[in-house]
C-alpha cells in the first residue's frame, strides 16, 4: 500500500493554515501542563518555528496586497524573495 506524503517534510514548510492549526494545538497542550520539561521545550521550539512561518506568510500576503492596491498608473510589481 503506498504511503501518504506528509504535509510537513524537512524541506517543505507547512501552509499558513496548517502552521496556525498546529500552533493552536501546541498551545493547548502546553497550557494543560502535563508535559515533561523536555517535551515542553521541544513543543516550545516547534511553536517558535511555526510562529515564524506564520509571520512570513502574513508579511508576504501584505506585500502582495500593497502591490495589488497601488493606485499609481506606473506601478510595477516588486519581486520579493521566499525562503523555501
């Protein structure tokens, strides 16, 4: 039986929605206080990475909106890098 490809791989960042959902789940788990110190630190570290993913996605969306709503006739889209 073929294996399903994971939504999160080492070289592929999760989508904004996936990252936000996982982050919410991590917060709920951490708030329960049932994890060991080591598990809590791993969860916190993952949460920081997910937060950065979400922040980057929001920044890119904001840049696209600014480009699309620019009212100048001579407005040109500006390229921006993506850290994929």
